[in-house]
C-alpha cells in the first residue's frame, strides 16, 4: 500500500473527483488544437486582454480594491457584500467549509444539478440531502420537510445542466422556508443570459441569501478563474476567515478589472445577444430532428436535449467525438437518461456539429 493510501482520509481512497470537461478531454497537447469545445459552457473565440503585470513581485491584496469596486459597480451592491474567489467553484467550497461541521452537518441539493455542490460536500465530509426537481422546478413540499435538517441549500438558476430559470416565487419561498435555519445559495453562474431575472436585489431583505456569480460564462473568462460570492457583510466576514490569504492573483485582478470596466461591458451584452440567437436556432433545429425526443427550455449558453434512445444518444456523442467535436453526456444524472448538453459555440462550430450529425444519420 502506498504511503498516500495509508495516510489519506479513508473516504478519499475510493472517491471519484469531479469529472470536469477538462479532465474528460484535456485542452493541452497537439490534438487539442483541432477540437471544437462545446462541453464546458464556455464562450468561443480567443482571449482579448493585454497584461501589464507591473507588481507581481508583491503579494496581491487579499481582495484587490480595483476588482471589488469594478464588480460593485457592475452588480450594484456595496463592496462589503462581495467576496472575489477563484471561480464560483471556490465560493461553493468556502460556503460548505464555513457553515457545515465535517461529519455532522448536511447540504441540500436539487438534482439534476451542478456536480460541484456534492463533490465539495463529499470532500469536506458534509452529508448530502437530495430533493430532486419536479419538471425542472423546485419541489417545495419536500423542501419543507428538510427545514432544520440541513445547513446549506443549493439552488441553481438558470440550472446546469437543465438550462431553465426557476420561478422567482419558488426561490423566494425556499429562502423564506429556511430563513432561520440554513443558508440558501442561489447559483447565478449563467444569469447574464437572462439578467433581469437575478435575485441580487433581494440581498438586503434576506439575511440567509448568498448568490454565486462568475466571469467564466458571459464574460468569456473561464481560464481566468474569477468568481464572486454576494451576501450580507456578516456572511462575507465569516467566509473571509476560511478563504486562502491571497486568493486572487495580481494578473487575474488586472484582467478581471478591465473586463468589468464600463466600456467593456457592452461586449458582454453583444455576446449574450449572439449566444441567445444561436441557441434559439440550435433549439429549433434539434426540435425538428426525428432522433430528438425533447429539447429543454434554456435561459443559458447551452442546450440540453433528450435523444430518442440511449443507443441514439451514444451514437451522436461518439460520432461527434470521432470528429473532434466535444459535447457533454449528462445521462448519468437522475431524470436525464439519454440526455446530452451542447454549449453554444460560434456559428461555424454549431454548423459543423449539425452537419456531422446529419451526415452520420444519412449513412
Ligand atoms: C452552475 C455553475 N456554477 C458554478 C460553476 C463554476 O464556475 P467557475 O468557472 O466560476 O468556477 C459552473 C461552471 O460550469 C456552473 O455551471
């Protein structure tokens, strides 16, 4: 037995890490250059920012002021309600580590949902209570039965991989249900694709509300690793005790601040408009295909659809992989048998995807 196996926490020995899009298909190496990446809900195209990186001999501020101010302007919340993190993923982990005592407290998730809530909980030794969605909406009656039994509730809106916004009345009801007993995290990673539906304005009203945001999606900066946790200042103070001392590197703060400058926000709006149009076109095309059983409604930068059978789903997925077109198989999640998720890339990438599937079915 290796020393790692002998000494590691027992539950890590058989634990399977999160199967991120990049663990499944690496983006480095020669073969990666020719692939079409539609499996991680990123934006297409190249990065466009130039770095000065003048003071990388110094440690960065714990929370770089220029970055917090820029996000504060963007989100219309005071700086004291914002914590910048290494992606929204770090926010998820921090919330669990801050509010759940290991091997004692539980989180609640509503599957099918984003995989990192469960992985972070497992990693920390927090239990996982599941209240599945019903028709892609919250099951409030079942949530009611969990009041007092969990410390953190994760709600994803727009949902990944489902794609749809949850009704605001349902989100409000969930926050109110748990107002004395649990933190309710609303994950708004994709909210720029339906910005008017954010619940950010509720922060002043609900002490137990936490919102997760990211620059990885509509800002096209997934490689930067920059996200934000929004909450009242008492929660932010608590999370700040758990986060690493220098979470945001100086180059990250510099690029993120530029991306958030007023003049650059127009680019986000343009990207959102283009993505929405391409998503509608892809959705209509999918709906017309005989091998496609259901197309889920999407308010985000991806589309989930159900193939007519598991065999058809495998055929589509494998045909695309053979041609270097990577999409995401979601069929292991509850309620998502035979489902695949396609990120909205650019027009030519999606055209190639359609042609590749078309010609495979014509053979
Ligand atoms: C719903 C949801 N939340 C959070 C994240 C993590 O985002 P980040 O890249 O900021 O860590 C993702 C990434 O795909 C996501 O889909």
